[in-house]
C-alpha cells in the first residue's frame, strides 16, 4: 500500500539561492553608497557646524522650516535618498528648509557644553536663517535630542519662532530605554561617567555606536532581513544606506556628555524646571507658540512617556499630539516624517500671496 507524505518539503532552487547569497556578499563587501543631498547651499558655518539651505521646488509658504537633528547621530538621515528624503519631500511640498548639521567635534572641542550648542550654535544659526530668508518668523522642527535642544531654545529666546515641532523628543529622563539598573546606579552615584569623559575628553564614535546598538538590544533583525530579501534591489539599496548611516557615528564633546549624564539622566533637571542654560533657568512653560509633538509606536530609543510631559509643561493654546505608526529611525529613513508634519504645518505657515 502506498504511503503519502504528510509533509510538503519545498524544493531548493540552487540557482536562486546562489544569486541571493552572491547579492548578500556583494552588499557586505562593496564600498558604502554615496549619499546625494537635495539641492542645497551653505549659508553659515561655525567650527564643525554648517547651516544648509534647501530651497523649495515651488515655494508655497513664506514661513521657512529650520530642522534640528540629534547631536548623537549624523543629520543626513533626513536626506538619505531621493525617494526617502524628509528634506526633499518638504521642499516638494513648498517649504524652504534650513538644516543645521552639527558636525563631529574634534579634541579641540572637548569643552563644548549644551549651553554652547544651544546659544552659540543653534540660536545664532536660527538668526542667520531668518536673515537669509527675509522671513519675519520661522518654524523650528526638532528630532530626538535636536527636539530637546529646540524646546530649550524656544523657552529662552525672543526670536520669532512661529511653530515648534518636536518628534521623538526626550524631556522626562525618569523613564528611559536604558536599563533600569543603569538609571538607579546613575542616580545613587554608583555609576559615573565623569572620569570616562575626562579620560577621553571627546567621546569616541565607536563608543556612541556601541551604546546606540546596545539600546536596541543588538538587534540582528536588519541582517536577517538583508539575507531574506537580497533579491529585492530596492530593499537592498535602502538597507545599504541605512547601514552606512548607522555605522557612520559621530564623536561627542566630553563636557556635553557629562552634562547630559548628570543633569538629565541622573537629576532629570529639565522636566523638574531646574536646568540652567547660559545662567538662565529653563522654564518650558514659557513656550506659547503653536506646538506639535510626535511620538512613534515602535520607537526603540525614546519612550512615549519621555515625550508626553511636555504637553502639560508648555502653555501653548494651540498644541497637538500625534502618535504615528513608525520606528525611531524609520520615521526619517522612509521620508514619512515630512508627510506626518505637513498637514499641521501647512495650516500654520504663512502662504505666498
């Protein structure tokens, strides 16, 4: 009597498998891809930092946008490909866009503090963008640590910031992605990064990359995805750009690193209203401009609970909170961020006559 097999064993296509693994080897061994930016020109420089101007394809709004990315990663994630460019999509939607590229500090920058970054770089760059654009007001758009710096500046400055957009912004450091034991150790003084910062003076990019990967649990998902989807050239191109950006880490001023570890992670001064910048107390309740706060459902780095407190701290009568379907990086990598903020910004930006 014939016995039928109950298991359907897939037939291995050796030719297809060879092609797939050849593609994986090619991706991992070939040079990193070049990143071509959306048309731009430099309008201001200070030390390692550059202020880039990206003109609108067809200008619809008088109010320009000023993008502020994190100090801990390179800003070209906002302009990583023609299809997935946050900046490119914003210029197509009719906005003039300014981007502050912080650069990567050298040993001579070891004493730069958050005070310096906010007052000597960010505030001055916003002034330069206003002067260059000829606009009477500007929209400040901050992402991650860049959002925190943008919120602090908005609370301190008298510059005409019409709209404030904060995405994946850490405000409350009592609840963070970092392991709870780390937070407790920082708070009770068992863990202290001062000697580490003093020894290195400028935190190496390799260390920041390791922290970045560690906070994501050294996720091997992207590598598995590459192996399983190596036949999809569109996916491979996106994967290569993402891989380049993740490994292209920045250095970080030792003084600013100590300040973040002690004043934010250890003492949580910002949300408590105890932080001082340039000798002035940071009071987020002074923020009264139209404000949009965005968090994402799959954020691996900044918890929703870290961002939400700012909704109660600011006094803006026009404030909006949105929770979007995305990850911390994918919100930028896909260009989705531009489409997430456009409906809100378009109704609050002065239109061309």
